[in-house]
């Protein structure tokens, strides 16, 4: 590498202030910038005579903007900020104050906005690389004042407008008489190419205008620039004939005119003895036979004219040219017989003639090169099964051979080094060769020459360069991925990366001549800590991975804890389902108070019914299904299991089972117990055979309950039993009598003097329960709700969680009030007569513990 001598001393105060302002503006500056306030001691800063002279900051990972403080460095001769993808925002106009600047390299960043016209003030500037950013706007005409400029690269941006040329009142690019490189490709330039920018005084070598929106004709003045070596005008909207002056460019090596709207006759390229690569594809030239220069250009290596207007027979001398490598003429109208002769050029590798009209082929027995004839008539006849008529498979791209290190592998942020069986952090990037003189990729000698030139010219260890995946992009650029490996440690030091980045961005490095002009775009580089006491990149990665895993573990633990909490709450709710009912009222919470009924566990009833098997099902209805079960002790019961969507609220279910456990009648099946677990509501009754014969469901129970209510309040129908009481009551009912419904004469004498205010609604409810159609009867839960509403309307309390409240409620149900002598029906057991056997159990022992079984 070039030795850089740095004279370190006290930095000029103005320069020091400017550099500190930049340090404060930028992130990820080199570590030494924070350890000292003297910029001349900073990495990447070169001082001469106490002035900041050069900034070598390529590939440092800087983040920020190029602010106006940069203008204070008036002694600066070189500013290289290339390949810092974190640099954004506009290019400060104060860069134009750097009156001594010789090289301005801002390529491969993310700068936006327009190119400042103030850059035209840099009279000493010789090299300007603004390529590969996000710049917009037009090319400033003031750049024409840069009389010493030889390299102007604004490619791969979004610059629009026309190419400026000078007038009496304005400068233009035609004033750049010392410029050798106009790299304007891959932008949005429009309008015609000015004829004024080409004249005999120009010394241009490379004119790259491809990939824009240029229109009009190719100016004939282009033939005056005798120094021109590469001309790329492809992928525009140029039209008209190609000027005849083009063949005056005897130094021209690469000519790209494809993908335009050119017309007229094919250009005459005779006499262009240096021409190696010609592309005339996708134009509208007149149909013609292959021109004579196909066979006479001595340096021709590649001829490309796809989707063209060629017809007739190809001359066999084309394939005998000493330097010919590739002939790509697919999608033309070539016909007749393809005869390639016996003298095939030694470098020929590919002949692509797909989709023409060739009807016959004559090949020598020694022909071994790749030939593609798919889509020609000959493939339907004599060569139908020939490999030449099959779609060819591409060969794997070249890749630098690495030593065999067995099963050794590297961490994700490292790469295997070609120097030894180890892992390292290479400096990586991509070459874009814009106009190579070859078009095939199988020549291993070329790749070896590129590898050797890179490590030798960049002063790297022999064998430290790895090339990967060379290929031609859609715009015919040769792209090659490259890795440069350190030889003394796992990391390059910052000065080493700065110098490599500079040599590759300012074209100090020259590749073998076959590769032509290029740009290099570097990837971000991971540096080790230069002071040796910090955490390296590997450590940072390890910490990041560890922290990520820790966060994931914590998230999993939190989710698990929440799930366990929910499961615990659910288990508590299932084990004490009544414990949370109306906890704000004094006597509404807690377990139901039952007489002669028990609490079954879910598993107990599941086991007694053989897991609720269909063979044990004895009934079904809107409420759910009824199963026969045998509970511990051998007792056979009927178990009514609510289906999903038919379950009640907890308080409603509690009220129902309390009511059913205290009412006993020969027309009501006796309640044995209940289950309220795992979201299930189940009731267990005596005498499953009764369910089997009567097919009782919820609505059948309601009917029986209605009959009981009627028998309860009537005393003068002793001979009427079961459903016949319904008929008799209906005969004497008078619905216009809202209080007694016309039933005073039938009422039990004990009830006449203590009627509920809602007695009429009570009678109506009883009659609803005994409707002939089951669909018109309420459910048992509805009966409970209506009874509660009747009692509430009468100003009475319905809860029954204690002995006193239960006794009072029992009295209220049958017409008494607290403090009044207890009604005979609530004394424990009332027997109307031996045949009725009606009982109501009104009280229970509040001292007894109630536990689920």
C-alpha cells in the first residue's frame, strides 16, 4: 500500500473546531476520536503543517449528515466518505468552500437532494465521485467551471433533466476539456445528447450514458473524439440512423447501442480495428444480410445482435476469427445452411442462434463448442434429438477454491479464510465492471488474473482474495462479489480498511485490461475494538444473542405464570363454584343450603354413567340429556346433564336446586343431588325408570312442577289427581280476576287470609307450566326467575343462605311474612292426606358443614 506520512501537531483552531463539530454530528466515528481533542491524532485524519489535509473515512460505518461545518476545513485536499451507508441528507453547499480540494469521493452513501451548484467553485478538483447515492435534480451547469476535472461520476442516482452545455451566458460540460470520464449511467436524464459536448479537443475515454431516457439522434460530432475507448448509449430511446462518423473511433473497444429505437441501415464499423465488443440488439434497423465487418474486425471477441433484423446466411469466417469468443444472434431471420467451417477460432465458446430459420447445419467432427439452435427448423428435422436443440443448462459460476478444512465451520458473522483453516472478518463488496471486453465466464485464467492483481495492488497476502458468483446483470454489467481477508488477525484495522476503500473508490486500483472500467460498492465492516480492552464484535454478537434468549425465556415464564394463574383461578372456581356469587350481599354468597340432597363431583357422575355413554342415555330434550347412573352405595339415579348453551347462571342454578331439594311430591321425581364443576350443570334424581317411561326432560319436570303448584293451593278437589286437576282448574278460572283468578272457592282455607300480591301471576305461571305443548312451557330456570320476580314485586327477599332467611323465604312463598306465626306448610312436613303424601321441607341445619364429595 502507499505509505502515508502524517505530521502530528497542534491542529489549526479553525480546523479543530470544524472537526469537533463533525464528530458531534456523526455517529460511529473511530474510537480514537473520543479519546483526544486533537483531530490531527484521529484515525483517518491526515494533517500537514497543522492543517487538516485529508479525510480517509471510507467504510467506517458513519451515521449522520454532511453539515456546513465541513466548509471550515479550507486546507482539505481529499475528502473520502465513500461506502458509509448511514450518511444521509443533502450534500452541504459549503463543500464548495473547500478551495484546495482535489478529490471529492462521496460514492456508496445515501445522500439525497440535488448536486450543489457551489461545487463549481472547486477550481482544483480533479476527481468527483458522487455515484450510487439517492441524488435528484439536474446536473448543475456550473460543473463546467471545473477545468481540471478528469473524472466525473454521477451514475446510479435519480438525476433528471438534460445534459448542460455552454452558451454565452452559462457554462456547460463541453468546457471540461481535460475530462476523460463521463459516467452518467443509470439516471433519469432526458432530451437529446448535445452535439456540443463532443469535439476534437475532448480527451474522453469513457462515455457511459446508458440506462437513461435520452431521445433524439446520436450526434455525429461523437466521431471527433478520437480518444474514446468505451461508448455506452444503450437502454435509452435514441432514434434515427447511426452516424457514419462512428467508424472514425479507431480506439473504441466497447460499443453498446442496444435497446434503443435506432433505424436505417446497420452501422458500418469497418476499420474499427480495436473493437472487441459490439451490441446492436433490440433496434429497428433495416433487414439485411450480415455485414462484411462481421468477418473483418481483427479484435472482435463478442458480437451481440439479439431480436434484430439479420437474414440470410452467416459467413463461416466469423467463427474463424482468432479472438472471437461469443456470437449471440438469437431471434433474427437467419436462414439457409449454417456452415461453421473447419477452422474454428481457438477462443470460441458460445454460438447462440436460437429462434432463427436455419434449416440445415454442417459441423466438423472436431466441433466441441456450445451451440444453441433451439427454435430453428433444423431442430424439427435432422437434429431433433441433438443436444444443440435442447435448452442449455448454465454452468455453475466461478468461485475461488478454498482449502479443505474438513467439518470446521464458522460463526454466522465470520467467513472461512482461504489463508488457513480458520475464520475471519473479511472486507466485502461487489465489483460492477461496466464494459468488459469478454462475455463468457468460463475462462478460469481471467479470474485468477483478477485475484492476483487485487491482492498484489492492495498489498494483501497472497491468496487472501475470494471471488464469488460472477454473472452478467440485466443491463450487461459484470458483477462479481469479492472478499478480502486479513492475514495477521481476524479483523482488519481501521487504517487498512480506509486505504482499501480509498484505492477502490478513486480508481487507484486498476484491474486487468479485459475487465475495463468499474465501480466498487463495499458492504459495512465490523471492526474489533482497537484498544484491545473492549468487547469485540464477537462479544457484542454473543451478548446480543444471550440477551435475546433471556428475553424469550422471560416471556415464556410470564406466559406460563399467567396460564397457571388462570388455571388456578379456574380450579378454585370449579371447586367452589358458588363462592363468588353475589359476594356484595350479606346472604347471597356461599354454597346452596340443601335438605336431603348432596353435591356430586364431576368425576363421580362421569364414572357412574360410564363416561356419559350412549348406552346409558335414557332421555333428551332442550335442556340436555338424561343418563342412568349408579352412584357409590349402589343407588340407581337419573342424571340430567345440561348441554352447552342451555346452562344457567350460577345464582339461578343455586336457587333452582335449593327449591327442588325442599319440595317433595309423588308427581315430582326426588332430587338426589347436583354437580357444578368444569362448567357443567347436572341434577341427579331418584327413579330413572320413571324417566324412561315418561321421557321426562326439563319441560316434563316443569309440567309436574305446575301440577304440584296447583295441588298446593287448591283444597276442595280431593278426588282430582295428576293432570285432571289442570282440567278442573281451567274450568273455574276467571282471568279477569287479577288477584285470585276466580279460584277463591277452591283455595286452601289456610291461604285465603294471607295471599301474595302476585298470587294471580303465580296461578298464571302454574298454568303455563301445564300447557299441553312442551314448546309453550317455560324452562325450570325460567320458572325460578319468574318466582323471584313475583317475590321481589311483593317486596320480599329471595335469598336463602341461612336458616332464618330460608325459613322466612319459605313463609313468603306460601303467603306468610316474617314475624307472623309460621304457616303449617313450613313446619317441616305437612300431610294433606295419606294418598297425596305432599311434603315441603322448609328448614335445615345451618351448623352442618357442606363439602363437595
